[in-house]
C-alpha cells in the first residue's frame, strides 16, 4: 500500500527523492561520483516527469550560487556534488547558511586530492562542519531516499531555517543497486508542507540581505541564532522521523540509532555506509566472542547528538570511534566531538579514536572487529585504557 | 525611442543617507537604474563599492530589493533568482550590479557561464577601472599608464575589451554607457529589460578618489572620455552593432578632442610619457576601427 519496491542506486534514490519533493530549481556541475544524480534529474526534467528548471552551470561555486538565488526567490531548490566540487562551493555554503535560506544538497562523499582519488572518505563533508548546514550521513539507499525527502521538511521548518546536506558514500552507495521502497507521491505530498522560508525576494518589495551591519553585535547574534537553530533542529528531526514512520512505516530514530545497545558495555561509533559493516562486527563480537558490544550510528553529525552520546556512554566501559577523515594533530572530528560531549557531562568512559578507510581504503567487518577487539580486551583487562588515536589500515 | 528628461519618473531609489564618496559615479548610475527600471528591479550585488554605498544594516540607502553576494557568484545567483521568478509566475527584472573586478576578473567565469546559457538577466558592469573599494588596485579594466596602488609606475597592460568579449558570446543585447549620458543609459536599460535572455551593459564610471580628480568633475571627465574617443558608446541588438548618438561624431578622428585633455584632468596619469600617449592614441584608433568594422 502506497509503496513500490524498485531497484535503485544511491544516486538514483537521491534523484527520485528530489522528484518526489517537487523541487522547482536544480543546478549542479558534474563530478564523479555525483554525476549520475545530475544526469538522472536532467532526464526527468527533459521528459517532463519533473516540472523544474535545470540550470546547467559552469562550476560548483555557481551551482550553489544559482540554487541560493532560486531559493531566495521562493523556489524549492536542490544541488549535489562531491569532494573538490564541495570545496569549491565552500564560500557559498557559509553565505547560504548565514542568509538562513533553506536548500538541500546531496554530497556523495569522496576523497580530496592530491592525488586524484574518486573513492569514498568523509574529508569533503567534514570540511563543511562549521558552515551552519545540517549534515546527515546515510547507511543505505533506502535511508538516502528517506532522509533526502525529510531534509526538505526539516530545513524549511521555521524553528530551523537552515540548509541541509544528505551524504552518501561514493560507489558503496552512490553506484550500488539496492531494493528501495519508493513512497507514493501522495504520501510525500502529505509529509511535505508548502515551502516556508524567512523572506522572499520579490520586485517592488525593497528588502536588503547581507549589507554591512551597523552594530557588530547583531552580526554575532546571527551566528548565535544559527547555533540555537541547530539545537532546535534536534527536535524537528525527531518529529520528522516520527511522522515519516507513520506515513511509510520506516523509522530510523532521531539523530542516532543504537544497535544492540540495551545491555552493551562497549560501544562502536560510526557514520555512513560502513555502519553496515559495523553491525556485522557487533554480531560477530557478541556471538563468537561473547562480548557485550553495541553500535551507535550517528545519523546527524550536525546537529551533533551530544545528549545521545552521553546517555549511551554514561555507564559504558569503553568506546571506539571510527572516523573516515582526520583533522591533523587533533584526531578524527567525530572522535573529538564525542570526547567533548562526554567531558561536558563529566563522563570518564575511555574512548579510542580509530582513523580508517581514508582515501577509500577498504575496511571489512573483520577489520572493524579486530580494531575494536584490541580496545575492548584492554578495557576488560585493565578496566580502562589510555585515550588515543590509532591509524588503522585493516588487512594484515 | 528617445527619452525626454521631463518624462522620467520622480520616484527616488537612491535615498538620502547613503555612504558614497563625494562625486561618486556609482550613485549616479544607481539613480539612473531606478529611473529606468523602477520597482521592477531586483539587484544582485557582489562585493565592491556599492557594498558600502547602500549603507548599514538593518537600514539601506537604496530602495531596491538587494541581495548582496560573494564576488564570483553574482550572475549565477541572479540566474537562479530569475528562474524562481519565472517558475512562480512573478514579474521582475533581475539586475547584477557589479564592478569591473566582479565582472571582468574574479567574476568573469560566472558572467561568461550565465551569458553562454542566455540566462534572463541584465548584467551592469560599473567600470571605475580599478579595485576602488579595496583601495585603488589595478584591474584588467585599468587603462595603460594609470597609477594604482599595485602599479606605482603606471600599468603596462592594455584594458581588456569586455563589451566585445560579451558580444562574442552572441547574447541578445550588449551596450556600453557612460554616467555622463544618462538618457542614453536609461534608454539602453529599458530596451534591455524588454528583451528575454542575457543582457550586458558596460557603464563607464570615473572615480574621483581613484583617478585623482576633483569630485566636482565626475561628469566632465566621463564626457571627455567619450569626446576623446577613449570610451565609445555603442549597442548591439541581436549582434547588430551600432554606434550610439553621443559617440557618433567621434567616428571621425578629426572631430575627437586630444586625449591629452582627458589625461591631464586625472592625477593617475601624471607620469604618462609622450611615448605612452602615442600608444594610447594608437589604441583608441584601433578600438574605433574594430567597432566601425563591426558596425557596417
């Protein structure tokens, strides 16, 4: 009822979601591995399946600029990119968030050069973490489709009014075909209210956006309000999950999903497609080795699920955080934020940061289990371990 | 159709309290944009002098809807905005108001992209021939011999011919204009606003601060640029080039005023040698010869 199973790549799942969200304006510049999103959307527009304007720009900087212009004019707008394209857009990411204009962007996460490398890691999107965009990581193509649709509702909620990024891992999701429930248009229409935004540019209505502030404190207050809106978004994300669940029967949890956490003493924390491998690692560690291990899947990195992390790790014996990117000399960004969250609540659970899978280096469930096992054994034997960052290449 | 000054609308779009320097040509230009397009216009403005001129938030000295944007983004933002207005069925003339840097240099790839796609907007390049807002640094639009704070001995390179580059994008409308000839500029703006697609207008805008002349003489300097042939007013509708009336007499070299008169009014040219002056004269002849060939 209301759903139809289709086989879709992650990129086609994004395109399908964009169509279902009745987007008015699309603008993008091709980059591997995002390209098939743009190609599919162009086809939908040219076949008349999607009534939208497609602005085929000359760069990613212009892609986000065009989407920003369209959204400022009251249109629902979408773009997609990867890696260097995202970095080239970076200036505009700040401008869009600072303008409080809701737009949605898909980021197919890809390694940053040099050298040229098209495989997944999360350095590109982590580079955007301070811009004021919501950032959600997806684990499979179904979640990619669902979260893309949800992000339109969440970003256009007046408690939020911030742009949002939905990420999917290069090739692992973007070019891999999976069965996906495509909800009926009527369900999406029921889920997505007409577009709301704080202001619309219209002829004859003289408003001004972005001119120099008379009082610098106002400028600072704008940043503070983005900070607050990001916090408010937490509730909005949970509401969206609940409503979507009612309509299509799929719930993911809000900012996080916990897998086999109920009696867990040790936790794995991760984001994105390799969370699937982490589930296998958890099963293995529990069933073969009898270790009480659980998995915290961070679905939203922005806003950061501070409260969930504190809740789950409060009485835990240890945690291992997997990062697919690194801030040199500081550790992986998720690791750092988990530590900060715990410190803010006085939780002393030992945490190890594992940096792995950079540059697309393949990491198997066995690799993950091995990396976790070292820390878990240490914690079980000594009761604690030294907080540290480990570069892990997997394999032998 | 020639415009009568008496028929121009009285509604003001440049309000008291703006932050322009005395004698600022950009303010004059914005006033003419208001007269030409009135409340149909939505302005997209990249960084530049007009970022300052419009005044401090939350107020504004300009009565247009204004979207301030980063340097290299303006034509794309305008393309998106224009597309939104079309899709939502709203009437608007989307105008990019950008300096020579925002147009010819840092903004050029975006400009060229939007022109090639024939996005429905008007790009006005308000050309004061250097990066004035950051303190008079050379641009690709600075003429040879001009002093700037990055060319202390005078710029050596020639001015990049943006209007002709835009003409070669085969867009429906290209024109040059000057703040000294408001009716010509207003007529061109109105013509452009009635055409669908990408329209480019290059407005010559002498800057008293950067060119080192008395702010009382902005119009006089702008006029001399035309009378000496240093700046040529023309338009091209559908690629058909015609010299505009104010410039027409100066197709004849003998009727042009000596370039020296134009140079002498501006401190930025104080070190210009006879040799460079001869070179400038040659370039003016060259520019005219190219345009006249296109106009026939």
